């Protein structure tokens, strides 16, 4: 597989789109519990860490980004 210099920009763009999607979902929910439930349906999870709320993948638990939730 060949990676170009655009890989970092592409990754940043994807993370930005995922963060926007997740925060838009939060606006549609009446509680944090509902938000977490909905995100699990999309294959995401929220974890509380020292850095704040972190969005991760399910079931691997790969950290995607931090959220200002």
C-alpha cells in the first residue's frame, strides 16, 4: 500500500466529519444515556479519561478523538 502526503489531511478530515456527526447526534438526544446508546448502534463508544470524553470504536476500542461534550 502506498501512502501519499495527503494521508494526514484525509485522516484529519475524516475525524472532523465523525466528530461533527457525533455532536449532531448529541443534539438529537434528550440524555447522555440515549446518546451513548445511539452511538453504540453506529459502532462507537464514549469513554471518560483524564483528557475528557474520548470517542472510540466498538468492539476494538480504538480512540478516534476527544469530544467537548
